[in-house]
């Protein structure tokens, strides 16, 4: 059984880390939290925000369950990396779409997850990947998990220079110790038989494939991820570019790379994020001159506000074809993220 760090046994340092993660949210999210708990609102001063939250926790106006609940609410729609799947072949009508069948499966193979059916757990910073909630219906299964992740991140603003007594130069290079409550969400639409594994953003250089494998190993006793097929994103990259070139695009490409049938890579990048990487004569001539067929490899796109979609401003999304992974580079909300993922599926 996984021993999770709950709010009942939080250590002082863990409490500080939870507050730091709350303070690190966007200004709008901090304002939303403070307004919901009737705290004085500060728009920009993170130090002041932290002080007010600490004081409110000490007085008992809010507690750490409130902090965790809010993080669980907003982090799933923040910066993240997503794997898209097709569900297992065969009907799920008499298995996964039957609540009684799922409960028996969980009780036998994953009692910790079975216990979550009656209500989510407020889990803080567990050292192992830990399930914290599960939603079951005839249409959908959604599992949330958390785990403590930490790394040292280079920050030149804290560098210092000095000299030895002999006058030799000394440079102190600063690294900030980052600790986050990494949130993972697995959603399976049983009617469409499609699934997604969403992983909140981690440090640069982290292998999200390892996180995916970690998740697969944890749920293997009751959910075999190997029966799901990872969606190939290469066609979506090419199709979104073609749609944009036709003048009917739902995205604006900033840069992309394609692979030719002869084993070459061709990449194009616009000189500004608000300028399309396709559409001019020079770019068209380059692609028209490529012999054979091409395959989309990477695509740095901006999803555009269009009639009928929930976007109010451009949203940067990177499709990493060789990893079959979607990267949302900015916080958003559920409607927008689900719409973008739906668009990607349509063009795969």
C-alpha cells in the first residue's frame, strides 16, 4: 500500500512547498483563490500574497485542504504534456461501462483506488505516484494521481561575483531548488473509446515517456495501457499546415519540420510569433520542390479564436511528432484544452 502524505501529517517544509506552489500560479488564479476565501487581493506582489496566505492559514481562515483542492482544480488545465490514445479493440459495454464490474476489478486488483470511489483524498507531496481520485460513469473514467517532483533550475538573477583574497575572480552560479506537486490525469471516453494521459509540466529535460511508463506500471494490475494505441501525431502536423495554406486554417504555424521520403528534414520558421510560417511564395516553392511525400515531424502552432470554439486569444501548442506528445505551453481551461485535443484527433 502506498503511504501518501496527507494534510493530517504534513511537515513544516511540505506546508511551505504547497503555499509556494499556490503563489506560483498565474495572477488570475491567485486572485480567484483569494477572492473565493475572502482574502485581501494582491495582483502582483507574490511576497505579499504568500504573507497573506500564511497568516490566513495560521488563523484558521483557510486550511491546507483548501490549498490542495484548489491546486487539483486548476493544475490539470495549466501547462502540460498530453498523450492521446485510441481505446482497446472490442466492446466495453459489459465490462468498463458497467459500474459493478469496475468495482469488482478495483476491489480485487487495486483496493487503494477502489476506496477513492467514495471520495477523493487530499494528498500533498507523496514520494511515489499516488492515485487521489477516480470518477466512474457509463461514459467516462477519469483517474487523478500526484507525485512530488524536484529539480534544480538555473537562475542567473541570483548569481554573484567576488574575488579571492589574492584577487582571483570568483563566480557563484545560482540554482533554485524547485519542488512541485506533479499532477497526472488519465481520462477514458468510453463512448468514443478514446483516452488521454495529461501530465502537468515538469523541468526541461524530463522524459515524459518515463512518467507515462511509471503510470502504466502502477495501473497495470487493473488497467492494461498496452491495450491502448498511442495516436500518431505526424498526420495532424501535416494536415494542420495544409489547412492553413488553403486559407481555412484553425491554427497559425510559427515553425515546423517535415521529413522527406528520402530521409531529409526540412524546417521553416517565421520571424515573429504573429506571422505565419507558411503562405508566401518562397515557402511554397520550397515544398513544391521536395520530391515524393513528406511527413509532419514537429509543429509549433497557435490555435486561433474562431466562431464556434471557446478560445478568446491565441494559444500556443506544440505537436512533437517523434514523441507523439502534445505540449500546451500556457495555462488554459477545460473547454479550450478539450477542444484543441479534439481538433488534433480530427486531423490525425
